[in-house]
């Protein structure tokens, strides 16, 4: 079963969509629908991630409006019933939906699909907005095939919030709470496959939450967090690849890399304009040549954001998310072509079983990455810019892996190691930011005064010197930190 949110205008045309028309089995059926969500006066249900839903038909249901704590999550899951007993406390209405529920039965080559379209308005006391949701039920192959066919020209994605949570946010004039944030917690995963499924569902949800905020006027945080989620997800795929290697996983990673290429320029210009560009402007206040450079940089940022927005609103992003959901629903690494001992990728390395114990796998991988970082850090005081850049990349790879697997061995040692590793990466990152800034201003071309370019390059070079000193100190601190994983 897969729940999708779509543009209300597109919902009105959906029954006439060529894919729907070609596979419809009989006429559609529709009826009026009204849903009301209730809570206690103090909002205790919402605080617990719950909502009481009353509809026109059937009994009232206590639903999870947020994911049930401690359990893995897959985007596109319809709200589930929490408990059978309803609360005894007096309840008040929070928000409501009124509209129409239509049922379509489809016969696709991959199997039958029951499509239920909910279209109407989400209402609160002081506000309302149009809303449409599509629920697809059937064999995963058929559901995904239909979703992909529609996503090619219909703006639809798994919703980043439940209807009840969207109603609560509308009533309170706030944004819906994120269902998942930050890094995934693999503390309950026991196998490599379980780790991938948990991390993939978590990070897809984080991507869906931050993607709408990736536009000018909403600040840089959306782009930053979406980029971090992408990097974490690509790291997960690379780390766990020995047990789940297959063409579908490789293809999904290619799509993530393509999106990362769109995010990179927007984030780089955000960092420059909010950091070094602003610092140079403050130091040389009133200097017109610097103002000209910053104006050109802002134009580049706007161009980068426009290209990113086009990508996120186009079919590419929708199909990428569906590719991720296909991994969760179909687990293609179990397929015949990806069976243990068979060639499933170009490198043809031996496959590990997907049920490989996670702790053993994680400890060995962390140990390898730590040793590799230690080797690259030898004689760090003599490193040039290129060597420091390579060290930063190794630190970043270890940091993502350590962040991913730290919940397996929680405690002070894990927190200390991660804190010192983060300090090293941050110091090396400041030095790298200076290098990136020099490249960015150099790319602005001849329309920007050469004096302004030189001023920024000089400032960047000067800033890199103390960053290098901090990196050397951070490296010494990290070397003294005991690793938190078991000895291999």
C-alpha cells in the first residue's frame, strides 16, 4: 500500500489520465467524505504523535499522526491505528477535511491495483487549503509501475506529513513537524539488510521534508539539510553495498549523485555569500568593487536555485524517490541476478549475505576506515592543500560511518570520538571553504573587477592559515581518543 500526495489541480484530471484510462476496470465510484480530527484541550494526543479521527462512516479511530516511536519507517505509509481504546478525556475538534473519495479499479500487466483518490479541502477555524491524496493498494510491482507512470507527468510524491498532522499545523499556523530528522538510528538493527532498510526509509523521509524549502526566500537551511541527507544516504549505500549490491541499488545511487550535482552550486554560493562574502563586505564597507562582486555572486546563486527548483519539481526527483521506495518494497538484492556468488556489478566482488550480523560488519568497516584515515594523517604538519583535502574526505567518510553505527555501541566513548572527529572535519572544512571561495570568485568572469577577486582570494588565503593550525590540534586530539567499536 502506498500513499501519495498530488497537486489538487492534477487530481481533478487524474481519472482521465491516459494510464488510468488504459487500465481501468469498470467505472469509478465516488462519494462525499468528511473527516474530523480531535484532540484534548491541551493537545496531549498530538504531543504523543496521535490524533482521533472521525469520519462519515465507521467508528472513530485513534491514529498515529507521526511515526510510532522506535520503529523503522517507510515514506508513503498510510496512518495506522494505534490502539483500540479511545481516550476518556474530553476532546475538541482541531481540523477537518471535506471533499470527495473516489475509487478506481485498475488492471495492469504487473497486477491489479485499487486506487482511492481523496480530493477536497483541509479546514481549520481560521484557514483552509486544497488537498489531494492518492492511495494505491496491490502487489508492489503493480503499485510502483502505476506510480512511476503517473509521476512522469503528474506532480505527486509520498506526503511528508499525515492528514491529521497537516490539519494540526494548519490550525496552529505552523509548519508540520518533521517525521524524521538528522541521522538514522540503527540501534535496533541486527543485520546489514535491516540497517539499510531503516536508514533508507529514514533518509528518504528527511529528503521529502526539506525539498520544499529549497527555494530562494526560505533561507539556506533547506538546501543544507537536503544535501546532508543526500550525503548520508550515499554513504549508507556505499558502506552497506557488499551485502546489497545489485543494479537497482547502483542505479539509485546514480540518481542521488545527479541530484547532488544540482544541490552543490546552490549550497556553495549560500556558504560564500553568508560567510566569506559577508565578511569581506564588512571589512571593506562601502567598497563598490566588492559590491559588484557580491551582486554577480547573488545572480549566480539565483541561477543555481532556479536549476535546483526545476529538478525538484520535475519528474526526475519524483522518480528518484520512487526508486528508493522500490528498494524498500521489493528488496531487489534478493533477486536471482543478485544471488550470493553471482556477478551483480562491474567490480564483481564477492557478495556478503544480507543477513550478515551488523555489529561484526560495522566494527570491521570502522576499523578499516580509521586505519586509512590514520595513514593519511601521518606527517600532517607537512601536508599541502591537496593532501589536506584528501584527509578531509577520509575524515568525512569515517564520520558518516561512525555516525551511522554509533548507536550500536552507545556511550561516552562514542560521543567523544564523534565530537573530536567532527572538530577535525570542521577545521579541515574551513580550509577547504577558502579554496572553494577562490574558485567561485574566479568563475565570475571579467565583468567582476579583478581587484575585488584578488581581495577575496587574499582574504580566503589568510583565513586558511588559522584553520590549518586548528586542524593540526584537532588531529592530535582525535589520535588520543579511544575508538568506540570492539577490537577487530
